[in-house]
C-alpha cells in the first residue's frame, strides 16, 4: 500500500489542481449577482468557488448533524 498509495494521491491531487486552473482560466468574465438587496459584480470563477465552498460547508454540517444523533432502540 505504501509508496503506490502516495503516488496515487499525488497524481490525483495534481490532476484536480490542473482541472481547477482550467476552470478558473475559462471563467474570468465578470458576472452580476444579486443577493437580497445587494448587487455584486465578480468573476464567474469566484462565484463558482463561493458556491462550492458553501455547498461543502453545508454538507459537512449536515454530516456532523446526522452523525451526532443517536436513535433510541425499543
């Protein structure tokens, strides 16, 4: 498992980094975003990153909330 797993993780991380760089470079156009009463202009890549981070945070909170619940056995 040792060295092969480390190489696999390194290659996977490098591929993901390259994919992220490609997405960022292809999405530099500014977009106008409205949230409640605020209108913001930001690069599309920034909006994608913010959306992803919010999704990850919600997923982690839901996972922690579900793992913390204990069900009673009758």
